[in-house]
């Protein structure tokens, strides 16, 4: 199954709200297909955890009001931070605020510093939490009443109204790298996003993509139903970066996200200028791939 090439841009942390608004404007007016933030309670990466970071879901709500066309999401929301019923409600609200433009990114969470400083439990059971959470989210989004009795969560005659604008629910992006989360991706995802070092180069990402194909076969799902995505920090050289993303596209990755910050990458000194550069010089080169 061939999927159309779609290109996004992501600003994650370290920036004032005015900068986020400018990046969203560039995403909207510059022709990007989607725009992203991240879901962490404290900043991550080499410079330390005391840098500014806003709540990802509230950024998406503001993005929904500030834009009309571009799709939006978090790469990715952590399952340990919120009860799945609360997460389902928040996501549905953003889907309505955006008139059905939400891309729902979710993962098992991993940042030890956040869980320790805030006393958040569940990191040792994050794959099980993600498995049950995905089941509950889909049930709440599609059923009038939900009953669920799992190891980690219980739902009793639970209601979740309204339902999302998108039917049956917003596209689910799962951040995954290991065998357990790849199996969950095979069962539940519309889009796979390689986590950790899995996406560090096209060859490693392709190998993991082939492992996802095998996981799909094990559960009786057509591998081509799941789009492959990649997010990479902008290198500073538009042509080199476009060529590098092009190699991922050749390997079957149809959702390409340009990072202005995130992970161990320091935020660009001027992310608005960098976003303009990406829109002017990288985006046209990537469009030519299609």
C-alpha cells in the first residue's frame, strides 16, 4: 500500500508562547501537512530538566484555535501521565476545537526524572499500561458505555461524550522501538513513529520497520495499513537534510517531521528563522520526492 508523502514541523521546548505561535503560523501558511509539540512535564535532553516547557495538550488546544488547515499532534503523549479516560476526553476536545485535525500520538513514556520528581507511578509497567490504555481509548471513543477490568485500569459503565469528530477516532501514532511496543503498534496504530535509537539512520529504521511487518503478520494485519513516520532534528544544511529525509522516504517512510528542538537536541537559537528556512528550502525539495 502506497501512502502519500506528508511533511510536518515540530517545536518542543525552551520557547515562549510567542515563538510557538510564529512556528504554527509558518506551518499553516508555509504548506506543512502537520505541526507538532511534545508531552513532557519537565524539559529533557542534555542541557538539563529546568528549562521552560509548557503542557503539550494545552498547546494543541491553542494551535487548534490559531490555525485552520494544518493537522496537529504530540510526538508523543505518555500513557503514565493521565488516566486513559481523561486522555480520551482531552483528545476529543482538541479534535473538536480543530474541526477534526488531531493526529493522536501516544507512547509508553520513559523519562525517569519526571516520574521521580513528581511521584508518578507506573514506569516499570508502562508497556502494560499502554496496552490497556489503547484498548480503553478506542472503546471510549466508539462505544456508548465502556466496561473494562484489567490489571491496571478499571472502567465501569463509563461514558465518554461527545465522540471525536474523526471516525472512528483520530489517527493513532504510536512511538515504539522494542518488540513489545511494536506488537502493540501492529494491533492498534495507524502510524508508527520509531522511538529511541531505532530511527537514527535509514538502515536501522528499515530493519525495525521489517520487524513491524512481522508483528503485523503475527496478528493477521496487513503491514501496509500502517504508515511509517520519522522525526529528525534539522541539521542546518537544507540540501543535506532534504537528501537525508529522502533516504527515509525511499525506505518507505511517508510521514516526515522536521524537529526544531527535542530529545537531546538543543533548541535552535532562532527557531522561527529556522522554520522559515525549512519552509523555503527543505519543504520544496521534499515535495519533489512525491
